[in-house]
C-alpha cells in the first residue's frame, strides 16, 4: 500500500463494510468469508467508478483443500460481477495458514512490558496469549519475514467476548503489525453456529481447483501484502524471453525502457553510463529478470537503484548496489541489512497537497504537474517517462 509516513499507516484500503465469517469442522476445517464493503479512492487507478465490493470466499484445509470464490472477487483490476472461482495454490496456503491453530506448547509473551501466559505452535509459529483475568484468548500472534522490515509480528487482538451456544466469541478484533501499525479493525454484530456452506461446481469456475502449496520464492508477508491490498492475482508470470526494450530517442541512446510483455504491469527506466547502470523500480520477481537483462546485454555493474515499487530492493543491496532515497526516509531503508544509501533533500522533499492517485482518466493532477514543469523551466526536449504508460515528449503534453 502507498503510504506517505513510512512507519505508520496513513492510507486505507476499505473505508467501511460488513462481513460474515463462518466455520465448519465436519470433514476437516472449512471457513467461509462473506464481505460487502467500500474501497477507498486510492483504487481509482484500477476501478474508476469505485463501486462497492461484494464477495463470498470458501476455504478448506487438508491435501484436498482449496480456496474458491463462490461469488464476486477481491481483485481491484477485475469487474465485481465476475466470480473468480478457484484461486492459486500459494494464496490458498496463505489463507489456510491464517485460520489454523495446532500443536501447542506453553510459554509467556511480554506485551507493553506485561507478561501474559501463552501457548506456542512450533509448527505454524503461532502464539496465542491469554487475558490475565478472563483467561480467554487476547492476542493471536504470527510471524512473517518481510523483505524490508525483516521478521515482523502480526497480531490479532481480541476484545468484548460474548457467549453463543456455550462458546465465547470475540466481537471486536484489532489487527496490528509490529505492535504499532493498525492494519484493520473489525466488529462482529452476530455469531451463527453450524452455518451452511454452499459450494461452486468446478465446471462453473474459469480456474482449476488446486490444493494449498507453499512456494519457496513467496513469503507469507509478500502474499499477505498483495492480498490485503486487493492486488494479488497469482504468482508472477513474466518470463525473460518476453522482455522488450527500446531507447527513448535518437539523442538518448543510453536511456532504455524495458517492459516484460507477458506481464506488462510495470516498466523500467534503465540509464547506461560508462562505468555502471542506474535502474528505476524494484518490483518483486520481475527484478530478477531485469538484473539478468543488464548482465547479459549491458555487461556492466548496477551501481544505483531508484524506486517507487520497492519490495525487491534487498536483491540490489545483496549485489552491492546503492539505493537512492530522500533523506527523510533513511531510517526506513536502513532496516535492510547492508543497505548503502545515497540521499537527497530539498526544503520540501514531498509536497503533500493531495493524496489522490494520478490516473489516466483524471487529467487534473497531470495539468498541475505540467504547469509546475513549465514554471521550473523544464526543457522542451524533455522526455517524460511514466512508471505506468508510454514515454512521451514534453512538447506533446504541452500541445
């Protein structure tokens, strides 16, 4: 998610909504999530009209397990009236991990300098801490390895229990990362026991039914980050043989635009200098292809990387590449072990006069940028290179 404060959330994915979460323990563990909610204006880049989202998602564990949309979908780039059907093995494994709690040993955890009795599942690496007075579950803690933050704690804090059919259920949940960043808050207004699970015939799904599987190149943190931001559409599909490149003009022979044609979501600007290469962008998995292309075609070391999409920056750090960052963000990027930073600063590194995303169908912000470029005396021969879209001469924008 795009944040303007690098250590605490200041953008939201969902402004409001409702959900039903159902479980069944007959013939294994089933879970069903029914959600109806409104996403924020951030997602105008994928769905201009920003309609309400409604979906029904069923999960089953075990070797014959699966995850399936019976109705709708969560992906921002897919129309809401499309039933997505069965989803990929990696996301299935991630979602099942979120609901499984097994193989426990006794321990204690400190929360705000207070010790709580807890149990630890060493297989799943999940900790459940109990309220000191009620003895009910207070925190469910799992751990992830994030490419920038390293090992992170993901907590679900449970409040306001109510009894339904002899079982205590929490009616308020708080989801936190590393004990400080609130990711989600949920209130439960009703608890229904033994719900019915309607299914979806496999012939009605455009995708095949697959069992959960962990992919070694995908961490729980990465899958969760994309899933919770409505951007996960499956493992990366781009391949090296589908890379295309072009120079930005006859007078810029060493400025390259690189695009992976069978995954054309994000393109790269590559600047080729005498003694090294500067790259723009570091998206997950696609970065591997870009590093290989530079090695095989330019045959020079990558010296610097500047980024907006940054999950794979750690791979450049491992190669000894310097990261170009604003001075105000040094604390954030220093979290990557071994990171060497080249910083820049101005009186106003970011002018936070608008928090809306620039999109191709809303020219208002483009006009504002263009006016500022003219006021700054930008050359008429400038080539404008957007992260999403085709490079264009500045003169064509002025026209």
